[in-house]
C-alpha cells in the first residue's frame, strides 16, 4: 500500500469518528517518523576513590553494552477551525545485542535483580492536544525541555514524563510555558513512577509544577525566566540571558544563567539553600567556535534536579555534572564544522572542565573531565541522514571513581510520511 493510499484510508477512518468539522486536517498535516539508534558503550573504571576496601573488591572494573533502539514518533495535525484537536503517539523499543552480568549498568538497558541486563524493554505513550490560536495544550506523554527540567535523551531511549503542558506564542517574540507532571519513566526502564530528587533513596515522590517565559527582545538578545517546584523536595527559580554580537566577521555569543534553589514543604531530600551562577562566552568564525566559561555554587547542598534528568548547565557533560555544594568550575571548549572546509556533515568538538573547592559532606572535593566528539551525517545518496558519532570521555575525581568511556552511536531517521 502506498503512503498516499494509507494516509487516505486513515483520513477516512478518522473523519468518521472525530466529532469535529474539518477532521481531515488531523491526518493531512500529520507526520510519522521512525528513528533507529544503535549504541555501543564501553566504560572502564580507573580507581576506587571514595570507596571502602570491601566495596572496591566487589566493584565492576568495566561496563560494556551494545543495544538497538527503535523510536516510532507520530504527530497529527489539528482539526480545522478556531479550536483544533490532535493526537500524538510515541513507541519505544530497546533490544540487547551484547551485555553480561559483570558488564551491565551503562544506562542503555534495564538491569534485573541478578545483575543481568534485560533482553528487551518497551514503552508507549499517547498525547492528546488542543490548539486555540497559537496556544497549544498537551496532556499525556511529554518530553519537557525547559531550564528547570530537561528530559534525558543521552542513551538508547529518551526519558518520558506524564502530565499536562501549555505553550503559547500568541504574543510576538514571547513564548509562555507552564505545566504539571506527576509520573515519569527513566531512560532505561518501562516502569512509570512518581517524581523524586536525583540521589534520593527514600520511597516518597511529588508532583512537579513549572512555568516560565522566553522573550526575544531583538534578534541579538533573548531573556528567560522559569520557576519549578517538586512538591516536598525543592523549589527553583531560573533567569537567563543570551546575546549574540556580530564581530570581525564572526559572532560573539554570551550566555548567562542563574539558579536559585530552596527546599520545599517536608524537604524529603534534605535542606537546600543555594545559588548557582554560570556564564559562557563563545566566538564563532569560519567554522571554528572557541568557548570559555565559569560556574560557581554558593550555599547549602548542590543544585537539585529530578532524578535522571539533564541539568540545564554548561557543566552537564559526558560523565560529570560539576554541581556539588560550593563547587567552582572552569570550562573551555573548541568545535569545528568541516562544512567550512568543504565537508558538510562532519563536525568535531573538544572540551575540558575543572571543578574544585566543592564539598561532599564535610570533605572538600575536586574533579575534572576531558571530552572529545567526532560526528558525521551522510548528506546524500541512499544513506542520506545516516549519522555516526564517536565520543571519548575521561573523568577523574577525588570523591568518585574515575572513568574512561568510549561510545559509538549510529542513527538513522526514516520519514514514513
């Protein structure tokens, strides 16, 4: 059956049951995409810092896994009229290609109680949506991406959330976002649970509420403010500024971020009262981008965030996060886009971070990380869109185990329609 015939048949079925005029737009503007992800992880531990002799003796010396992921993403259009409705669906499947009891735990696959990785795991989600003007409300499975909560998509399958989110762009240059989340699935799990603070080992959870705004003052300047609160764990405010300045044939970018975090309600995760300031300046010219940054935490505890989520920080890199209590971090990075040299699709990135003066309990801590990444996306021919990415991460710390990590990603997107 051809795509046109299949879409026509689908439209006929939907138009028969959708109780809204103009239901054909529901299908006519729909998109269906299949993404294939093949991921290989190899992590070697280089020391046993911060571990007891007994724990060090039983600890793994390496973690090695290989897995295949399938992400089927359907996004409908909206029915015609002032009030339009639609429906999205997401199907996720992960399959083990190689692992073992002594090598599991990379985050690619679930791990059973006996230490073995699952042969496969899967999950699915449906999202109902409605639109009035340029305001869209979604309810169901969500992939939130705001400064106070960014879903994690750094392994085989993405972390997903359940709840409601509103996004409005009715006012020119202004994007308003608000939402309420009450469940989530980790990136290596099919189980849905309540939300809790990363590192929290208790049995309690709470709902997460958030709201914020992004405002484009001009083409060069963007301001943002967000507030988030994980009930009975923490509340957090974020303010950000991004500015781009054309300079000497290139572009000088300045990105400033500030987090204010406090414990909330019963404070199940313990006392939290800190500020985090971070800034990065980058200059891009002729395919080269050179960046430097600095980040400092001040106050009690580290930066709080929901378990497994990605932190909206320049220091959330390959292995470390550099957000411990009182930690101060210097960052430097370099990237090159080979399109400037006549090889479109090929990119390279390297960065280095060094954090010190931090505290873990009563002890001072230091850590550093060096990352490198080489990526290529095929630009034409029958394999157009095939992506290959090689990552090498080296991490050392005086409060956690050092790691050398090599990761290979193969991705391919198939637009079914």
